[in-house]
C-alpha cells in the first residue's frame, strides 16, 4: 500500500533505513533501452506482504494466487523485509511447493509491497549488459525524500543492484515505475500530473533528458490526467452519486498503468468508460479525461514516426466499500491534512472508492494476470464487465493464457497487480 507509515516498521528495519549506506558502482556506459513488459522475461519480482489494507481482505492471499498462476511459467523472486518475514514466506510457500522450485528469496528492507515503484528497473547498456535505473522517491507525494520510510523504499533498488552485482544509474528526479509505460523501442508514455507534480522545479525538457539518460527513451508522450479515483487522498474526498463523499486510498494522483498499457511495440490499450455510466459523476469525469488522452495518443507517433494502434478496454463501474478504525489504510489517512479544508470523521466508518481497473495487469511469458471485481451479491453488469475485459485481453494476447484474479485486497492499498510486481529480463552482467 502506498503508505509511508514509519510506526509499523520494526526497529531493526528503521536502523537499516536510517544508517545504512550502500556503495554505488561507477556509472556505466550509455543506456540503450528498457525492455517492453510483453517481451520474454526471466523472473518476476514480488514483495512478501506484511499487513492487510482492510481487515478481512488478505493481501497474502492475492500474492499466493499470483505465485500459483505463474510458478510454472518463470522464476519468481520473493523479497522479504527481514529474516523473520523470510522464514514465514518460505514456510508458507514450502507447504504448497515443497522443493521451492522457481522461487528465489532475498531479504531487502521495505515498508510495503509496491515493487513496481521501488523495485529494480532493469535497463540495457550499449555494451549489451544490464544496469539498474534509480530514480528518486518521495512516497508518491505523501512525504519527502528525507522521510525515513521514503529512504527505506528509495534504497530498495540499490540493495537489489548490490545483490545482483549490477551497476546503478541514479537521478535526483522523482519518478515511479507505475507512471512509466514503455514500448521497448524508445517510446515512453507518462502522466503530466504525476511527473510534474513530483518535480515542480523541472521542465518537461529536463525530465525527458533524464528519461533518455536512465531508460534510453527517445520519444515521450505526455498524457494529461489519470483516473479520478487515483487522486491524491490529501486533496480531500471525492463527490459520488447523491451528493455523498468517498475517500481515495492513498493513491498516486494518476499513474499511467491504471489506464494505458503497451501490449506490443506498436499497440496501446486505453481505458474507456461505458456510455451508460455517464450519470455517475466519477465516471463522467473519467470519461472526459480518457477521451482527452485518447486525442493525444491518436495524434501521437512512436519513436520512428509511426502512428500507434489504440485498443479500448472498459473500466469497471465505480466500486465503493468502507473502512473502519483499525484498518491499516483508515489509520493512515486520518492523519492527513486535507487541502480542501475538510475534517476526517475520526472514529466513524468511511466510504472509500477502490482504484479498480482492468489495465493494471501483469504480462509474463505465457500468462496474463488481470483483475476481476464481481463478487456474490454485486451487480450482474460488473460480472459482464469482468468477462468483457478478459475477452479483450485474450484478443490482444492470443498466445497467452489469461487468468483473472480478485485483487481488491491490493486495490484498497492504492494499486493493483501490476503495481506489486517488477519484470526482470535474463540478466547480462559485468564479469
């Protein structure tokens, strides 16, 4: 969950985050590219969860479902925040996979499980070997770069580089992997509200120079805003139907992986709002934002000047639930200062909107893991939307098996399946 809660960290983890100093390797040769996620990978990184975002919604259960779906497809790197968590993860997984085949374990201090944003970003250099691109980190805009939890998360990829014996290319620019969508050929799609919001003193030109230096990007496409339910929580609750309010759940203010994803070098999936839902004020605003982004993409080209193929994928209808005092997310967002002047109703049950999306999927060599939302008692329309999303994903990934998982437990922390994973190619390292 995208929460910089220092109080949940065990003392040894705080000590590591505050006092450790990793020796960074000399900056390597020029970066040529970051692979597209649809290309062949050697491993997928996951961080073993240590808490649930809402009581009764098991994040560990979602993690186990991911592992179960992918264990025969590729290696899975399981990162654990300390030795105690490592033993728990090995014990839990050993019950189902006694020989732990295809499972690789590391101890890397972390606060939460968002591997996409803090994990190692593998890039290729001009000598054919790999390095790790290391952007700066400020807890998705909820903290600053000197905050203890931000420091622990920011150093995660550095520790991974040390374990893998890979050089690091560092930047003071703040950027998260969930807001960078690449086609593997040099084209990058980002959301302005995120990148410029994280770096108010940098111009687009300066940021593009860093994308090129760290990722080998030669063409950047700037989309405007992300989804409304991905708005920063501290901005204040959102207006939903009938004049009611709902809080977001420590979300990123517009990560691109919630609404636009490359599925090959030239094709981009883009979210779309069902026209029958426009009476919902949230859906209506998302429709406006998505169609503005559609116009931008329709008038854009890739790194070679070729137009992009755009395939639309529906968003699920607005999904509301509640949080109570004692829930992990509740206990954090009650501490925020709300910029709209509103007061958090501490002690009362609150309504929250889940950052629900069919775009936050994981692509592996032979499997695509998507998100589904219908549960017993929910509307049949949502069930149909789940099925339609799976159908479209199967159409754009005809050679892969599409598996849809109930990921609401993860969504209630501010992200999705893609957010808690990181792709690793077959590494080529310096001797």
